[in-house]
């Protein structure tokens, strides 16, 4: 470790490690400070305690569901199978460990220096690090990238205890599921864990204070997911807030306030999935002149520059959407801007969102409601997966693709999907919007058959008033 670098990155999550690698690729001397003491800490929440292990558990849930509900219809008869959440968790940890070791390899390959310790701004473009190995170090830099991420949000009286009132991090390590689980929050995190817990046999109740689940998604799309979950025995309480929590020796009593008044439900485990809070405390922002927004995240411009000269911020700490791919993209933009190459500004209105429950949800751009509220005269095209051959062969007819377009010019304002593997389809919609394609151009693009992607083309045709297969 040296005492001076071209770029010092605080945080080795998806925003930080990608920024560090890209800056090194551009010939800059880079150090990346990470507060996790082990090499496996590289990758941040996403690789260690978020995206990756959660998706591994969701794959286990999908397999469990298919064995139980679908195998016989496919001509595969299975008897005597067992569900083993501990084995599923073990598999998820192995995948995370493999990927985090891969980041260490990429750091070595590109010449990025990992520094394990807690870093904070020390005025100007200096970073002070409390080293995990002991002692302190002050490092100078020409530029700094803040990528320190976020943490699960909680509220007074609902603080995490790590055992019965937990965050998503503890949920990823459960080796035994209790009988009754309440999940507060029906966003992506809450719905994904509800899917896993339900598939492995727990009785799940979801509490959402807003009128529909997945509040950031199109209401029609969210409705498909809601019906699917209820069909599988998951209880969903919308327009409902958690009012009080009583921690008894043998159970938790949760008091709810909903449309019908107050009610109390009993559970063994409470998962709080009510969003995340940026880690802006005790990192020296004031000493460096880095300002926060009214909402509490670091103010940045279209190149992720903060209000302080030569200091950038990327990822969750730079505001919503708090998504790994958004952080990685911002990391690349910041690194290229520092290096003086032609960086494109971050297109924050074209960041896709994915939820990996069953059925999956994916979207990019405006919902139908948002488009109308913005003053657009819209046309909408929908195509049900029940009319798609590939979806039927997969035994997954539930879902749809919905395209929201400007009625006059055909501009693609938003694309929304729900169904089998739709998270693998959303990139086409994002690319179409990035290239300012119209629904006519999307409809005239040849899509391979039989594929789920044909549903995107068919939805575009439907928006034009000339669908083929419905």
C-alpha cells in the first residue's frame, strides 16, 4: 500500500469495484478501500448479502415448486423428496464466495490495490483509513469515488435483533424456517423472500402500507403477481401499516392498522423489508464539502460529481434507484469522467428494474399511469404469455408484456413485463429506449421463434393495432 494514488474508491460493492477496475483499465493508479476484513467482502451487499445469494435461494424455490406442482404434468413422477433450506443456503454461500473471489482476481489482473479498513474523507482529496490489520493510514488522491452503499431501513420499536426481527441479511442465512413469517414491505425484497419462504413451507403474511404490492411497478403487472401469490396461500394485506410489536417468549404479536381497523396477528419471525438507508454517516462528508440532498443521499450531477471538487459518488449512496446495475453503470461513468475520456451522462430514466419472484417482474421507463400524468397521449399494447408458444412449453402461461407508447410519435415510454424469465427480456426494451426506437421499429424487428422475446414484438404490434396471435 502506498500513500498516494490517482483514484481512491471507498467501497468495493457493485459501484465501487467496477469503478476501480474501469479506472485502472484507463491507466490510472487505483486503490479500493473496503470495510469488510475478509477478501470475500469484495462485492459489497449485492454479491455477499443481497442480489446473488437471494437469487440462488429463488432458484431453489423455483425447483421446489416445479417438483411439487409441475413435475407430473411433464411426465416426471417424483416421490419422497425433501425440502432442505439449509442446503439451499449453503449453495447460495458457495456461489457468493466464488464470485467475490473473482473480484479479487480482477483486482489483481487490473492492478487495483484492495485496502481493508474503514475509510473516511479527511478534507480535500485525502482519505483516512482505520486499517483492519491495525493502525491508521492517510492516503492522498487526485480523485475520490464514494461508493459506500446502504443498509436496511428500520424504525423505532422494530429494531433488528438478528433472531426474530430480522433484515434481509439475516434472512439469507436462515437454516431453519419457523412456521409463521410476517414480512413488512411488498417491494422487490419482500416479495422475493415471501416467494422463498412460501416454497419451503412457511405460512407467509405480507404487509404493505400502499394500495398495491410492488409499488414502483405498473399496477396491472403487480396485480398478476398478487393473484399468483394468493393462489399459493400467501396472505397479502394492502393499505395496512404495522402499528406495534410485542416480543413474547414464544412468539411475536404484530398489531396492524388497516382498512378494517386494528388487528393483531401472531408470528414466529418478522422480516423488515421497508427499503434501505444510504451510509452517509461518519465518512467525513462535511470536512470535504460534500453536500446531501433533502432526502439524505449525496447530491450528484449527470456524471456523478458531488458538490466537492474531484469527489464523485456512485451507487446507493448517490440516491435511488438503489440497484446494483445502476451503481455499476455510474461507477463506469465516474471513472471515465475522471480519466478524461468521452463519458456519456447517466440516463436515470432508462434504468431497468427486476424482481425475481414467481412470476418474475421487469420494467423500464414510465408506467401507464406515470405517462398519462406527464401529459402524454398514450397507446398501450399488451400480449399475454398464454398465447406464446415458448411460455406454454415451459409450463408458464401466466403473465404478459405491456408496452406504453406515445400515440403520436410511437416513442417507447415504458415497457412492463410479468412472467417466466421476463428479467432476461427487459434489456431489449432498455436498448430500444436508448436508441429512441419506436414501436413500429420494434414490431418490424425479426424475433426468433419460439422464444419468449416474441411477446415483446407482439406487444408492439398490439400497440399498433395489428397483433397477429391474439
